[in-house]
């Protein structure tokens, strides 16, 4: 499962205030746990806390610790800037409208209608 992507998505939604490790772990657990593939919460929490700790200690961190156990995305991270740039390039132009085509079937022949 892509826990890293989920962590970044959750922290981007959290904004400048950030979230505690426990809340991030809970969100990742809920997003990753399915009926057919159950996962252990302790395993997810261990991964999230280790990942946040490691990423906040890098030379150009993607996350930063704001207070005890609370993390947020680093606002001046070069990696985040690159991710935003990649996502911006993938978006489509809203002005482009798809061509609609009538694919419905007619119940009557044109001869019977007249």
C-alpha cells in the first residue's frame, strides 16, 4: 500500500496547522484498510511515525515538526514544489468541453413516425 502518498495527501489537506501523528495514522489506516485486505493499526502507526521522523530530519525536509507530535508539510520544500508542478501539468483545461454524442436507440423507424 502507498502509505507515503496518503500521508502527503492528508498533510496537504490539513494545511499549515498540521496534524498529530496519531490522527495521521488513523487517516492512513482508514484509507488503506478494506474489507478484503485488513491491516494492523499498530503497523500503520509505526510506519507513519518512523516516516515522519525520518523525513523531518533530512537536509531538505518534506515535513516539519511544529510542536510535540504534530507535523505539517514544509512550506518551502523543493520536493513539494516539484510535486505541485507535476500535478499542475496533469490537470486538464476546464475550458475544453467534451463532444457529446447521442447514442440512444430509437424505438420507431423514421417511416412510422411520419
